[in-house]
C-alpha cells in the first residue's frame, strides 16, 4: 500500500482589506502552506474590521506549523463567541478547504459530496442603490429581473432604528414607516406579481411596530419579512408570535444570519422563531458548521436560505456548500454593488443565468485573489508567518 502524502504545514496567514465602495470594505484571508500553495477565504464584517484583524492576530500564531487542513481548527470553541471571531475562523476554514481541494484536484463541493451542479439565487439590491428614493429601488429590482432573477430583496426602513443598532436610536412613527412602505410599493410595482419580493428589517422594530409593519406590508404580497427585531433570547417568544402573525398574512419570517457555531441556532429552532434560517458562511464557523446548522433546521421543519451579501470569495464558498445543503431554498447574492466583485478574483466568478449559478468544478473554491487588481484597492495588509 502506498504511503499517504503528508499534508504540508501552515507557513503563513495574511489578511487583506479592500475598499470596494465608499461604504464597503471586503476582508480576504489567505493561508499559505509549506509547499507554497495558497488557499483563500473571506472574513468581511462591516464596521468590525479591526475586531476581525484582532481575532486573526490571536489565532494565527497558534496555527502556524499545524497541518494545512480544516482539522487544524477543530479545537477552537465557537459557542458563545463574537461574530468577529466567527468571521476569522470561517475565513480560515474556507482557505483550508480550498487548499484541501487543490491537493485533491477536486472542488470543495465534490469534497463535501454535494450533488447539485447549479444553485438558485436571489438578488439583494440594497447595497448597490445610488439613493434611497423609491425610484432607485424600482430601477434596481427591475434591472435584477431583467438579468433573470425571479426573487429580489430590499431593506427599506432606513428612518427607523428603535434600539440604535445602526447609530442613534430613532423611534418608529407612522410617517417614518410610510417612507419604507413607499420603497416597497415601488419595488413591487416595478417587478409585477410574478417575482418574489423579500424585505429585510435589519432588527429595527419592537414587537408592536413589527406587527404594524407586517400589516402594512400585506398588500405587497411579500415572500418573507426578515429580522424584524433583535434576536436575543428574551425576544424569542415575540419572534414566535411574529412568525405566526406574518404567516396569517401570507408571509414567512426569516432571520438568524449572525449565528456563530451550530449551537447559536438552537434557540431559534427550539423557540419556533423562523420559517427560514439564514446562516452565513462567513460567520457560522465554516463549511461543516453550515452543514450542521442545515441538518438541525431540517429536523425542525425550517428552510435554509444562507445570508451572502458580500464579496466573491464568500459567494463562491456559499455556492459550493449550498450545492449539497439539506433544506436549501435560495442563496442571497449582492447585486450591482461594485464592479470589483468580478475583478478581485481570477478567474472571474461564474455569472448567474436565469437566477441560477453554476457550481465551479475547478479545484478548491476555484479562484485565487487577483493580486494586481487587489493592490489597486487595498487599504490594509497584515501577514503572520510567511508573506
């Protein structure tokens, strides 16, 4: 019997921060092994870039010299950890699976035994809008539908921030709610009745105002309402009530994008909070954690539609895992936020066709960072070990 080829050790870890728009920074992680192969992952976490860097600075020295294999992360405890730590671990996991695929000459999807050759998408147009005028929403969703998408998502309630998650707390009022409803109305009118429209509330409401918003959204035939209120344990009973309330008005309730590690999702599942769970490959802890969350969701009769509104590496990692994810429905895709989505990796990510994207068959994740293009937009680069 031939001896197994040993897995090379991790020789270096790098974090590259790239500005892709005035409001958006994407974070990429590269892991270099001693054979000089490079795996790539994504750790984008808006407004918490420094915290992600700090988490990587803590982890990297403990990983240098370990086998460049996903099992190198096995002793890292995810339960109860911050999204910044989750983002750092997830990106390292992406990169180590990428290396494993390169060594095996198989895609990550093939390594995971994922059978699908294409993945259903929906277009999140929110971050690509030039203004918050209803007409801009209408134009953006119309462009997405012309590109073949049959489902779109917007986040219309900018003027409300009950708990101050996005800045100074701003209490809901009827006029502020109406501003969001005007954006939803414009989007629905633009796409007509044959396209699913989803609304992300970004945790802006309390229970009573969430019910008011759901009532007001009923005429727009929404597919789901997402993250209506903060997702702490104290709010689980309220989320369960809102789920039932939304269903009576023909809408699903979706959420759970911030979870780190499979245990973080159990309270949502046991508490009956959501119809659709939205784990993110960038925070959840990596490929196996995503698969574990999906399996738990299926056991509880909850669908999976992973959160994925950021850069190309996270997108390709999401596509690879969704190809075999139990309970999978649709994968989010940021739409038209930045032309750099296509140019920061090589080869260019596969383009969606009629709202679906092919699962890349190249080894690993199927792309590398486009070094020369990255260099034009990099704002910070840190290296631990070999650069």
